[in-house]
């Protein structure tokens, strides 16, 4: 996706067109041509969950959950197509990202409630989950709360082993004082800071693209997005690790050894808690689904 944005930026530099909008429209058309459909689920608590579905409905279901900084499409565009021959693929926009929203409190529990509502709406008997970063936190909560979860993969997401001190150190690595300032940028400069530290070799492109990225993916629901970050410690502290551990479904972790958001040591610690395998991607940073779609797709097929 990043290369496509860069090339379009060069072609449209003086045209006044929205490069980000053109890429998004192109990807949506490509997904539709490959058999994916776009839907909205009206939530009982108010609001709507926006989601893609594709693949063979007779095959096992995989739900892909994105992180901060985009939507289901921007995080999983290549992977959802890579695995659609083997699975029934569901890709929602989490609440307060993309077209999804709700009147529920902006926290992990509301995200899980919405995904569970989607599972029930689609009459799914079992599901497999894949979540990256914040989507991994939602995945872990669903592993605890949702009995229909069969297996789960979490990418660059440390669940309950990420402490307040870990959060403080991460914030300092970005030169900020609050974690929500990292993940919920207030301007194009904040977008550039986040993306440069998230992806491998993030390319240079004209500054007006950062503004388009900000307006498209970050400007809306800023209060709710910040709340998703600030309520994480209370959510973590509400969990009882020894009580939930015996009842968790099988899981796999995937981590980049160059991740500065959630360092690999936290992945190893979380894998030990889960008694789960951890696959380490050499040279990988935080945005694994965009940087290594083929490797992630293969790991999904092998584990599920």
C-alpha cells in the first residue's frame, strides 16, 4: 500500500486530487472484484459496525482485527485476499475507526461486544481471530469472553503483560509525555512520527500526503480513540491472570525483532504466559501485516 501511495503522489502532485482517497477507492474496487462484500451491522447499543466479508462461507471463519492508524482495509488488504481461497474472511472496522461508531463507552469491552454481535449476526458457530497491536488486545479479550473463539493469532500485541512502566518507556521513545499523543496524533507531524516508527523503511513522500492521511484516518472520533488508550491500564488491572489462563483457546504470537512500540521482550513474556509459540520476523517492526503480508498469510494458514 505504501508504495502505491508514493507512486500516486508523484503522479498527482499538482493535480489537487486526494491520493489517499484514490488508493482507498482502488483497493475497495479490487476487493469487490475478488468477491468481497461491504456491509454494516446496526448495533443494539447504538451505532454501526462496518465490515468486509469474502471467501467461501462453508470454510472456517477468520476475523481480522486492525490496530490504530487505519481501518480493516488498510491493515489487511493483501492478507484478506491471500487467505480468501481457504477461509471465510471477515474484516471489520473497529469502533471509532473508519465507518464504525457507537454510543458505548470507548474501551476494550465495547469493542468485544461489537465483534461478538457480528459473530452472532452472521450465525457463526466457531471463529478464528487474528489481531494486530490494539486489535490484538481486542483479540485477547475475545479469547476470554467469547466462547466461539477456536484459535487466535496476535501480532505485536502484549495483552496483560504490558505494565504502566512499559507504557511510559514506550511514550518516551516517541518523545511524547502521554501514550495517547503517540497513537492519536493531532496533526500531520504526529502522523509522520507514528508511521515512521511503525513500519520498516517507511518511504519519503510529499508532506501534503501526511495531511490527507491525518484527515482520512485520524481526525474523526479523537476523544474516543484517546479513551481506548487511556482505559487500557484499568482493563488490564481488572483481569485475573491465573483464573483466565486455563480457559484460553490455543494461540500464536508473531513479533518483529525491531518493534519499538512493544519490544520483542514483551512478546516473549506474553508467549510464556500463554504457553504459546512466538514466531519472530527478523527486521520486522510494528506494522507486520503491511510489511510482511506473505509471511503473515502463511502463518495464518499453518496455524488455523
